[in-house]
């Protein structure tokens, strides 16, 4: 992400933060977590944005409180924010409403689509679609990936960043995984359901689908005859973020942070660039849509 765009989104977030503080002061701390993720999301997709034509159509899949979508709209892209709001997440609705009011004051247009990606019907519509840390929460991985791909215009690009559950660690609850979701829950049930870092532990846990690199490859190969291009530096990137991003690091287990600091001190960070994609803790891939889909 360029310094200019880093400064731009920081200024955009500052205005949004002031709006939230005026309307929902109790939600400012929750807002800060989403703001941190918006800045991170931009750092992932910025390299793609520079290649898009002026006024390109963009779909954010899982737009949360609409912060990153709103920022991209302020840059002149035609952005559509896809975000289903479920019962039990009232803070989402309140923060979304605060953002919508703020954007109206800025005369910023941001259409919001309240739908899951699995049920999104439009095809051949977007130059670019992206999703940051959302695909591990969707109900049907195959339908979700297929709908996202079909939503692209021929030549359009889908970018997805999310955990890879082949790596034995669950990042929302900061627990090791034991091969299967059922076995992991049986052993760590008290840590999962009693988590103080997750707003609705039971609903969050039940909604995790344990997506992995192999499954993603199989869906695109079987359905569309294409193979996604995976970012081989994704592991290094998430480790570097853990060491440099104070707010993100606070959401990680202390033993993970300590281990990574020790590795950094002895100069072995470069080894994370060699981590196999299939076993990495996160996946970051692009897939470009070819011609018409039969």
C-alpha cells in the first residue's frame, strides 16, 4: 500500500470514527477492530486496484460495517457492499447505519446488498471482487466460490484472503486444531464457548466451515476448469503483521507472539517465505474469469 493511500484511508477512518463516537460512543472500541481490518484489507488488495480502469465496478464480499467499501467508493470506484446481517449481531446494524449516515453527509454512493454470496444471483457484473477473512464463515463453500466467480465480467478478477484450516490453528479462538472440527470442539469446548474475544462464541464457532487450499482448488478446477494463483508470501505477511500491528497482535495468543518474536530475533523470518501454500495458516489467492460460463 502506498504512503498516499495509507494516509488517505487513515483520514477517511478518522471521519468515520468521529461519526460513530457522536452516535454510538459505546461502540468506538468495536469500531477500532473493524478499522484495523479495513486498513489491512486495503494493504492486501491495493496492488490489484492500481490495475483497474477508472470507475471500475467492485464487489466487496462480506463488507462488515462498510468501512473499506466506503473508502473505495471515495476513490471513484463503483463499489457494491455485500453483507448479510444476522440476528444477534446488532452492533453490526448500528455501525452500518452510522456509516450510511456518514456517507450521506459526504454525498458518497454505496449500494448495500443484504445477501449471502451463495444466494447472490447476478452474473457478468464486476471488474473485481474481493473478500478479506470472510470465506471461512460462509455456509456453502462451493456455492459461495462459484457465485463470486460468476459475478465477475469475463476478464474480471476475484481476490480472496482467509484462514487455511489445513494449518492446525483456529485464529478466531486462538486454539490448536485436532484434525476435525468435532474433535477440536470436544477438547476445547470451554475455551471456545467462554471466549472473551469473540462477541458470539457459539454462533461464530458453528458458522466456521474449515475451508482449506485443497478444497478451493478442487471447486475451481471441477466447476470452471481454472486453477487459482496462490500468494506464496501470505505466511510471511501474517507473521509480519503479528509482529508489527499492535491491535492485531493483542488478539493473538501470547505464546504465539512470543514464539514469533524469538524467531525474528535469531533472524529466521525469511523461512516463512518458504512455507508451503497448502499448509500455510492463511490463503491468499486470485482467480481470473475467462470467457462465458456454460
